[in-house]
C-alpha cells in the first residue's frame, strides 16, 4: 500500500499547487473575464485531481472503476458506498462535480462570479475533509 499512498500524496501536492493559485473570493469581482476563466480552470483542475485520487484508492481497495456514460457521478457514488469518503464529503464534492460538468460543456462567457465564489471560499475546507477521508481509507486498506 506504500505505492498507493505515494501516488495519492503526489496527487495531493498537485492539487495543493492548484488551490494555492486561487485568488481570495472577495477579489473575483475585480477580475477580467479572462482571469475569471483562469479561476474556473483551477477549480476544474482541483476536481480532476480529486477524481485522480479517488481512482487510485478505489483500485487499491480492490474495487473496479466505473465504465459508463455517467462515470464521473458513479465514481463519486462508488467512493461513498465503499467508505472511501464520507457522505458529507461527497455532498460537498457534488458541487465541484457539477461545476466540472458545466465547465467542460459550457462557454467562458457564461461564468458567473457569484456562483464561482462559494466554490473558491469552500475549497480549502473541502480539501481538508477530502484528505482526511482519503488518509483514513488508505490506512484501512493497509491494515
């Protein structure tokens, strides 16, 4: 299990670099549309990193990755049902999943500062609870 922990820790380092680049939510109102698109990209990168971590832990726990049109949702549901993350963490991550979907399928001119602000405000707390859940899951896999 040392390998999964190493891979997950490397992924967390990448996620933390992304989160560190985010501006304070109070500064969003002064950003240009191009800068706001950059913030949206960072939020999208954050969630991609979350999915990368979940995939690593799901595989290490002996479960299969979802292979469906709704695999992003199924990945989160599977991580919850396999006790890799808590229900409360999953509930909060669903907001980032919804944003990932919007970002991937929408246009940058549709970005709304007021909808992005809560994601930026909550990302540090989200990262902390996610990391705690993942550390616990890896410890249980290792036992």
